[in-house]
């Protein structure tokens, strides 16, 4: 079974930044890396939503936004189930089939509102490819519980103290498992 590594940590600690560094390093070593990264969308320094970026084809979508007026609501954000289905879930499934390494940032409350994302994450956890992902720290859900409790999945907690050394360690673990 290929290595599956997830990171968790408090909001703003640098989960996406860490995963982006891992993706960059793996690509620079010649591996094809697919899947998704989610990023904050800010206006004048204030977070107004989250975007989805497909690593397969650089397609961008909206994960959630304060500007939407429909869709499920998580906190102050309305979740875009259409882009979760058509970009997030599709990108994960495509990467399982066609990439050396699959990235899933993040498995959390917004993403798991989509049945298609739930199925894609289940496929990801069962696939025989190396996986790098992030998982919400406090959410309780059967999928997150599976990630946290599986002996086949390593979960690192990112802190301000270790966030600069973890990318190199994660890259080495993934590369050594290929």
C-alpha cells in the first residue's frame, strides 16, 4: 500500500502552504501530481471565501463565498456544491487514475457536504497511490475518523514550530514509498 499522509492543524497555521511546498518539490523531481488545493480568497485583507484549484489542469472554481446567497451555509460562507462536484471531486478521481501522487486539500466540513466529494475521498483512501492531504482538525465525521484512526494513514499536526521542516519530511516519505 502506498503512503498516505495528511496534515491537520489550527486555521491559519499553514496547511495549504505546506501542501503547496510539497507539490512544488514533488513536481520538481519529475512526479506527476494531481488533485486539488483550496485557497483563501481575500479582499482588502479580509477572507471572503475559498477557491478550488485543480492541479490536473489549473482550473479554478469557488468552494464557498460570503457573496453567494444559495447553497448550504457553513459559518458565514455559502458552499458551492456545483464546483465541489465538477472540479473538486472530478479532479481527485482523475488524479487517482492518471497521476503519480494525489493531493486532497482539504477534507473538511464544506467539502464533505458534497456527496460526490465524499465518494471521491472514499476512493482516495482506498486507492493504491501515494496521497498528500489535509484534514479539518476538530470536525467529527466517519471519513475524518477513518483518516485519523487508520494504521495505514499518517497524520501530522502542523504547528508554527514544525511547519518549515515538515514539507521536506513529507516529500521524503512519499518518494521513499514509490
